[in-house]
C-alpha cells in the first residue's frame, strides 16, 4: 500500500493487519524526522502512540527487520498515569509484533519484584510512569546504558502532576547520545524549557488537522435546572444507549456518588478514580472493553489518555475548568473516523461560563434541553421497531411454539408482553423540570413560555412561615455530629433531586435534624434517595407523620408567662421613655469617704478636675507604696 511504503516492512504489515488504511497527519509528520529529536504537539486521539512507535523503529532496528535477543532496553517511553502506560504498552506490542520486540511495563501499583524479573530477562522497549521508573533506576534494576531513545508522552500532563524532578532524573540518567521525543497536547513555557535543556536541535511539529478529529464529535449543551443535573444525565444515557459512555466528574466524591446512584438505577457502571487500586482500575477498563459495563464514571486524571474503541458518548457531569480539559475529555470519542457525542450538562447559572468555555476552545455546540421522558420512550420504541430480530425468518423448530402462543394469547397480547419485557429491562427515564428558554443576554425571559416560572424557581423565598403544605422528614444526624444547614442543604438537593425552593424549615436537635419538604415533592424526594433511605454515608432519612415533636429531643418551647430576666419589668412599647440624669462632678463627691480612705496612695479627696473637655491627661503613674 502506497501510504506505508516509507515504513519498516514489519510495522507496515502490522498496520495493515490492524485495519489501518491511511496514516494520520502526526504519523506522517514523524516519518520525515530521520534521527532528529522532536517536540510534537497534537491533540488526544490523533494517533500519537503509533506515531512515536513509527518514529522509533529506524533508530532501534538500524536497518534490520527483526530485533535480536533482548538485553538492556533500547527505548524508554514515559507516560503520566498507569492506565496510559499500560495502554501504550499494548499499542507497541501489536505494532512491533512482527519484529520480535519484547515490551515491558513498569508502573506504580504493580508488583515491583515481577517488574524487576522482567527487566532481568531483557526487554527492547520499557514503558512506565515517572515515579516507578526512577525507583528502578535508583535500585539499579533498570539498565540505561544501551538506551537509544526516550519518549515523553503527554509531557504537559506530567509536569502538571508534579513529575518534573522525576523526569529530569530519568533524562539525566540516560546516555547523552540519544534521541529525545516529546509529545504534548499543548506546549507551554515549562515544556519549551524542558525541551531546550534535554533536546538537540529538535524539530518542532504541530500536527495539522488535529481539529479534524473534533469535527466527528457533535457537541450539545443541555440547559437543566440545578436540581435536575443527575436526572438529565440518566435521560441522556437512556436516549443514546451508547455501546460505551464516559461520564466526567471533577472530584472523587462526585464519582462515588454517581456510581452508587446509577448502580441503583440498573446501569452497568464502573468507576475510575485515583483512590482505586491498580487492579480495580484495570478491571474497570477491561469491563468496558469486553461489554460487561457500558458506563464509566471518571475523574480527569484517571481517564487521561485512555482509549475505549466503542466509546460513542461523553457526558460532562461537572463542567470542565478550562478549554484544554474540555478538548481532552471530548477527544475520548470521535476517534479513528467514528462519530461521537459530547454533552455538557449546564445548570442555568453556568450558561455564560459554558459559552466562554466553548468559545475559548474554538467549538460550536447546539444548545437544547435534555431528552424528556417522552423522548426517551419514543427512542426506545424506535429501537424495538428497528430490531434486526424482526428481519430473521421463522425457524422450523420455533413455529410450533409460536402457533401455540398466538392460539392461547392472541397476537395483541403477545406483542404487549414483548413491549413490557423490553421496557422492564431498561431503567425508567426521569421526568425533568421545564427550563425557560434563554435570551441572547443569557438570562431567562419572562416574555416566553416558562420564563417566569424558571425565574421564580431560582428565587429563594424570603420567609418560611408561609411555606405551604409540607411533609417533615427526620435525618439521623444532629448537632453532636457537627451537622450544619450549610452542608445539609446541598446534600439534600443533590441526593434528593430537589432545589432550595422545596426546602422549608430545618430544626437542629442534638441527635437528629428535622427538615420540612414541600408536600408535592415529598414522594419524589424519597424516590430519588432510594429504598435504603440513606442520604449519604450513614445518614438515614425517615418520613414523619405530622409535625415533629420537638420536646422529645430535649427542646422546650418558651413559656409565654416566663418571668423577665433578673426581675426587670417586661418591655412596654407604650410606656413613657425614661429620662436619665447626667452624672455631674457633684455626684462624684457623694461617694463614701471610705472609698478614699481605703486607698492610702490615692490623691486628696476633692472635686476631680473634669470639664467639658474631658478628663485631664495624667502624667506617668507613680509606683504604689509597698
């Protein structure tokens, strides 16, 4: 094939076997490097791993078609995370399969003794994370003497994660006569400085056409009410029914919360966050690859560089903090010519910030509402009608039983049972609140349908004594557990799928807390929490009948006939105001003489020398007589 003529024959065969028809722009660019160093900037999904594999081949093979016996490593590839390092290992294994190369991995979280034995047996290429590679170099288990090339993959991410010192240690330990290839999504000043210190006459490559990858991604910004964020994610997942979907959160706590919520809703879901062990993270990714799980909920760092072949949908449960993160997250889908969808969940207050984020990233998104429950059910019906099972002819061994079914129940009843069975296997969609359309200024319009309702919902009521019909709930946490409304209210809104508007009075007691919820939201609040009635951790929610008895928790309401404090008369607003006499110097003289006689060092009694100008300025006080 003409596209692969310039490649080492064994690598060209591997690409054809893998189904490659054409090289990406960054892969074509590195073929022209020869033996030069390179600083390459290319977005995720542009084929960087295969690119540096192709670039290394001439240096490592030196004209040969296959490698000799493995001894000290010839190439070292450094990646920021365990998942990315293991992914690079897998990519290089199939790319160099025909050359007889041995590829070893050294990553944190794995047994170091097993890695040491693999290095002792010999490896042509070593892939690892900065910290673990430095450990092997320090312990003399990684021989760097024969190294011909070093590759830094996702160099900008490694510096952001604080690996600069480890990278400099690794580069200093490598032979000075080596090739150094740096691949990075962006080239900030820190990367340029690192390249200047450790590369020789590096060729700067900015892969043209990395924007093309994002043309295969459909960006959708979905306006939602704050209390409906999680429900909107559920409807998006149900509407698209993607083979693989990736939901991004900004914190580990959010990952754990959504994982628990989606597990309760019958989604096949796995989590990916920094607090998981290497074994757990590997099993989570493998479950996504082999189809046992369809939804992965992850943080940005944990999902850095991962490649899921069937990923069709990316959902930003929490908005990205910057344009680079948005591009990185979205770049997990729409790869290798496949189409993908990137959906941003945008609460009303984040509209302006989302617009700036998209503008700075150079992206255009379609603004819309998330799929409603009716939209999801309609899409389910379309899938049922389009099921390829209806195109298959009836088999002879099935005909007798089909005739028996139709004879006993009739065609209509059989079809109804089939539809119910199909719907029962899926999680029910959520009924979302209506969100007002936005004017060009980004604020909800009162002149459009729903505008007034939306604006009213975002306003907190100024008083709670006119809250209206309500239901009281008891939470198994109180003042002794340091419970405070400032963290209870967000927890109630997030877990119970309500907003502040639906929360009335909050009564804190020593061992429990009573919360007032609007009556028409009480059932939905309980349904969102789930059957175990756990709000978060060990906080149990219990519905009360009627108003809570505050006296049983040690609370005593004030008595109306309680005596005034310290015997003072009750305040009477109609009583005449008291006139207080101004204290004059003469009143001071009426003090008992004993007050002066008790202090022999005091000045002679007499009128103090005040006037309207205030007390005189005294000289430095004399020492009291002993």
